[in-house]
């Protein structure tokens, strides 16, 4: 891997540890609400439900990471 990626990964791990995350990112209710507001759920379809639920969970995880990075940057610990 490139040195740039290694540095990014090191910063990301440091940021996650600073917020007590050492395992999978578990979204909060706030993150699920943000996803629901941005992407309202369409008419339920049992075939599509599992895929939609998984995608919404990934979006909520991403939302949580974005919130954490924003908070980390605001704390002044982000070197950029």
C-alpha cells in the first residue's frame, strides 16, 4: 500500500479510537433519521426489503463516520 494510504488509515484509526470505536461502527438513531430524511422509504416490497435495509444501514454508518470526523476536526486534533 502507498504511504499516503497508510497515513490516512493511521489517522482514521486514531480518530475512531478517540471516540471509543474499536469494532464495527454502530449508527445512532440520529443517523437512521438522517438517512430517512434524505431517502424516504418507498412502498414496501418484500423482495427488496433486505437489500434496502442493508443499504440504509451502510448509509447510517457513513453518516455516523461523517459526524465523528466533523466533531474530531472541530476539536482541533485533525492535522490538515
